[in-house]
């Protein structure tokens, strides 16, 4: 069966009369069956991906068929125009070829544009394609692309027609001129670029604090320092009470005395008894084991005092609840930070999250000094939102201070983040549109 010229003219007329790109694609993908029968048709563009599929309004791109179709269309981009099947595809993409029979009939016809610019058409059916059918369908696909480009160019001209604007300006009447001037001014104002500034709660935190942990398991007897206290290297910060360690030392010492008595007894017997002489190395090893155990436990007993490894400021969470608390070995008790090692930490609400490149300007405005902000530059943007104490979700931002620290650690305030430039209409409508989408599911 060969495409008839009158049928192609009818399809071309339907394409030119279509009011939208979706209607023009419908003509190509579905009404082409009026000229030649086929099982399915797919319209694909390398830059835009899947444009349309015959028989359905939309393909689930994340479903099994959608994923297989996307891989297939990318794999055949380099193929020349004409028919192909699963055997030809096996050399290019074996995985797609293996699933061909699951989704499609055996014979396909690939019709890309001549200059590789624009959408490509793919047809599949049960029987092969004759030379006349290939030539007729390729001619029809090219005519459709010409009609599509002409329709797109006409739509762009309708967006802004200088001739129509000139006629409106020459039309008599002050009211018409005022309306036109208002529309132009409103358009210019809406497109005016503005910085998308954001607000977030923030504070000055240590950049690389030293985490001090309990060396042994025990009970916190007392904290020897207060929160935010300046300490020197070697100063006692906390004391632990390890009664169980003391009992373990006593048990180990008794075991050492027993092992030492056994070793002496075996040594004396080894002078005249060959059997006892053979047992002497085992007794010596057991004695050495007990000596090592006692020394280790005695060293642990000496580590009940937590000492400052360097000078700095002590940072403690809920200092009043530590006394009498049982801690495990390795559990964090407090942090020690150098006063000059500071950076800015802010928490950006999920609703305000936008793309912020490294180096974005940040300013901490303290309530006590609102006119003298602390400048910083964005260093880290958390990839995952975290739960805050107030129950909200926010992204962690870390900023490097632009100069030497001038405020104390823990100073809090409001952080102003200077986002990218966007049109004024986007900055004004961004939050209302997001709220509307959440409310309606649009």
C-alpha cells in the first residue's frame, strides 16, 4: 500500500489547521493510520526527549515501558533512516533488544530529520515496510516538520507584533494610549530583575570544635567548669566516679596473687619433677597476663578526670543534668572550641530552599547590633533537610566569616541571604504559587 497524494494533502491541511502543538502531534501520530496501518507511533526529539505516543495522551516516564522506550530512542539516534529490527539493535544495545518482543512487534521504521534538527518519527508494526511505503512516510514526516516550524514561527510573531503596536499607538483617544502605556510599564516592571533575598535563623558556631568524650564507663561526679567558660590546657573539666572499675581492680589483683602463687609452686616443683617443668611456661604466661590486666585497670582508674587538651571555650548542653548521670566509654560530654575559630550557621526553611552557589553573600544581623551585620560567604549547603527543635524542617547552611571574629561564640540573630537575580513577578508570586500547588495538588 502506497500513500496517496490526496491523503497526504488532507493530513497536511489538518496539521496546518490545528490550534496547538498537541493537536498537530495527534495528527502525525494517530491520523497517519488513515494512510498506512501500523501498530504504534512515537515522536522523539534528542533535546526534548519523548514528545508523544500514539493511542495515549501521556507515557509514564518512570514506568517499565517508559524507561525501556527512553533507552531505545537514545540508542538508535545514530542509525540511518529506514527499517530495523531487534537483531540490528542487538549490536547497539543488547538490553533493549532483549526486551523488544515484550513491548513491540518485530518491524520498525526510523524516520529522523534530514539535518538531525527537529523531532524524529518511529513506527512499528507486524509486517515489513516496502520501499514505496518508506519513501511516502519519509516525505510525509518532512512535510509535517515544515508545517510545525511554520506554526511555531507564526506563534512567536503573535507574541509581539511591532506593526500592531504601532497601529495602537496611532489610534486616537487618550484612554487607549494610557492603557497601552500601562501595559508596557507593567510588563517592564514585572520583568525587572531583583535579588531573591531570604531570611533564616542563625548563630555563630565553632568551625572545628574538639569533642571531649568519657574515657571509661562510670558516673559523672561533677562538672568542674561552667558553660562558655574559658579554660587552659590541662585544666580539669569533669570528674567521673567509677566504682565498678575499683572492684575490677581488686578482683584482678586477687587473681594476680593466685597466679603468682601457682607460678612459684610450679617453679619449685620443676627443680625435681620433669612434668612440673613442662607446666612452667603456661604458669609464666598466666602470670604475665594477670600483671598486664592489673596495669590496664589501674591506668583506667587514673582516667576518671577529664582534662582540657588545649585552651578554649567550654560548650556544654544542659550543664545542670550531667551530675550523677551514668555515661558509657566514648560518650560525648562537652565540646572545646577556640574563640577565634568561628563560622556562621543558618537554618533555611524548606519553603525558602532555592539553588545557592558556593560563595553566596550571607549577613548575620544581631538583635543587639542590627546596624552592624557580620558578613560571611556560603561554604556548605546541606543536601538533606533536618528536624529542628521546634518541629520544623530546615537545611543547614555554613558560611565562612569575611573577616576576623568580632562577636562571641553563640551569638544569635537573623541571617540575610542574597539569592540570585530573578524577575520581579517571580519573586512576588513564588510563595503564593507554591502554597496554591500544595493546596490544590496542581
